[in-house]
C-alpha cells in the first residue's frame, strides 16, 4: 500500500469501523460473562484484563518511538504527515480503548477478588495511575505533533520511552510477588 492509501479518510473510516465492531464484541462478551456469573467469569475477566494491558503497554512503548522518528522528519513532509496519522490512530484505536478496558477490568478484579485490600494492591494501583499519567502526556504530545509544535528533542522522547517500561516492571513484580 502506498503512503496515500495508508493516510486516506477511507482507510480511517474502515479502521474506525473495525474498532467499533471489536469494541461491540467486547461489550457483548462482557455481558455474557456477567450473565454466567462471577465465579465462572473470573478467569475470562482476568484473561481479558491481561490482553488489554498487553495492548496498552504495546502502545505506550511504541508511541515514544514514533515521536523520536517524527522529531527528525521535516515539518510538512510526507513522512511527518504519515507519522501524524500513525500517532493519532495508535492513540485513538488501540491505546485509549485498551487503557479503559484495563482500568475497568482491573478495578473489577481488585474489588471482587481482593476487596481493594493489600499494600501491594494499593502500590500497584498507584503505579497504574502513573502509567495513566504517561498515557495522558503522550496523548497531549500527539496533539502537539499534529499542530507541528513539538519543542522536544529525540533524546527527550528516548528518555520518556523508559517510563512505561519501569512502571511495567514495578507493576508485574507487585502482582506476582505481592511483597507487602
């Protein structure tokens, strides 16, 4: 596919339709899980939570890489315009839905399984709040790049690329080891 085909409105509409279908299927599946009962649904909810977290993390790790390459692209170039489309779609079609699903299912699991108790759980939720802060920062950066107003260097984005990685390591250790 050529660059024009990748960035056309038609391609964007098709992508939005696919996401709408996927989200509708997810909602229907969630309704089915609710209908069969919490005991049987626990493992399904946990699996969907993990899938959503992986999708969210993939976006959080990839977005700063796009910013690094976008920083080096001349303003107004085909390359720059392509990065704008890639960043917007990654944010709107993958990262935002995955973050929302991660939060909803994660809070459900924290409530239904742990009753929101445990120091490790509180620390994990705090780390997820910081991860959400990184998401919000990247979301704002997408808008800044869309307006061709980025003032940060590629080095800045390389350093910020490490933030989600460090938070992910902390979260995984808290969930698996439950140190306190």
